């Protein structure tokens, strides 16, 4: 039994078929299922097994582990991210998308590595997956957004091609509004210097009722970490047409799932608690806190500045799943679907077990002995 499958083999129906259907939907009120209480989830029958899937689960496609930057705060270098060829529409991926769609997932995200480093493959992947979900967001440092790709309607720059295929948002990773500082913090390789002001304005020009760009900044003592830094960053973004911002603290990973790398050391030393910043934001004139959520593994605060500027301040850690309910679904570059960012034992489908064992031995060998 994988971590994600909350029903033991003895409890599953003895059906060796490929039937796929919703067994039961459980709403906000707690309901008992197989001797445990659950809320806000669906019980799915999928290819002979049953799964408990949260109505709020996140679906993410990690397109590639390769990147043209080497950000010290990169989560790929903190915990496991099995490499593989660039993720492409295959029957293996189609099965995961079918699963997510049956479960009622409405949002999908495309991330990396750097997804736009292979513009053609990203365009094909988004065209195949995004139309099946209400919202689709790209996480990128912006490297290939203006590169030319071929579509069914002819040549196009990548960003408008993705929007035409159903992309509804793009989160641009920019660690600092000063170009030279951003390049240094993100350790961008090659001649491309990172997103310029012209690049940001070009992306912002595609904003519409259907597509929303935002700037994403990881807090660090070497870059943005004080309220004055945040406000200066927001002012710069607004001057270039951006109205959505997110500021995050470095991720915290439990030791058994953390790789021993300089990235892990950086995330430990550079952790910046967001509560002091949140308290200061609340005192600003013209700023309204519109949402707050405190969970064991994340704190999220959303603020509105003026009429149309939205600012998220997030602090997240990762923890082992507290119960068998699936809360996230991540497809890694090797095509394997997992229900955790940090635990490679959490693969969704049992027929991926051999590839998973190889990943554990390579990425987190201490887990192989447990």
C-alpha cells in the first residue's frame, strides 16, 4: 500500500478492472468511512483501487528538473526531485490527469526546473492538459516566454500560445526588483540576465479577465526581507503593470526528507518568519487583510492595497501526511505521480514501485533502509 492509498488491500473491493467512478463525496461535516472520520474529500474507485482525495488538493506537473538558474532557495535541491526527460503527454500522464479530473481537481500548475527552457514541449503539454481544468498556472523565471513556437494556428511567441491553450496565470520568479541583484540571488546562468523591466511590462500587457500574471519573491536576508523591501518591490511591480504579488519564506523540510546540500543549509539559515511582516502590513493605511489561514504546515495571509493590488505573504513547511487523504498530486519529470513534495514513498500508483525504489536509493538513500 502506498502512503496515498487510505484503504488497505483487504478493504478494497476485489475488482481487478479498470472502472473509474466516484464512490462517495464527503462535505464539510465529518463523516465516518472505514472506521475513520473525514471531511471535504471524495472516495474514488480507480482501476481496481480506492483513494481518498481532498476537494482542495493541488495538482502540479513538474515539467523538468533542469534550470537555467541555481537559486539557493530552490526546493528541488532540498528534497527529492527525480530527473527524467521533459514531461510530455503520454498514456502514463493521461492516467494521472484522468485521476485528477475524476477527483474534481479544478486547478493545475506547471513548474520545474524551468518549464520555458523547452518552449515547444511546454506548449504541447499545456495544450494537452490545461483545457481539462478551470485554471492553469505556470511557474517560471521567464526565460523562454518570448521564444517562438509552432502551434496549430502557426508561429507564435510562447506566452500568447500558452494563453490561447488555456493558461490562466503565470507566476514570475523574481527575487529582487534590481536586475543585477536578482541575477546574483537567482544565480542565473548564461547571457540572459533575468526578467528586465521591459520583459515584465510585456508579460503584464497580456493580463485580461482570463489571464493573471503575478510576481513571486522568496524572502531572504540577501534580498527582500523587510517591510520596506516588500513595499519597494510592489511599487516597482505596479509601475510595470503587475497587480498580484506573492512573498514566501524559505521552505522548511523535515530532516529525514532533506538532502544534505548547500541549498538545505541556506534554507535553514535564511528562514524568515512572516508574522512580524504580517503585523506591520496590518498597520498600513489603505491596506486590508482579506484572508488568513493557519495550518500546521502553512500560514497564508492575503492583503488588498488600494482597489486592485493583491499581496500574499506565505510561510510554508512540509510535513508527512497526517492521514491517508490525498492533499496534493505531483507528477515528477520521470512521469511518476506522488502525493507529497518530500516523501518519495508516496507514489500514487503501485505499478511505479520499481522506479520509486530507484529514486529513493539515488535521492534519499537513508529512506531505503526504513
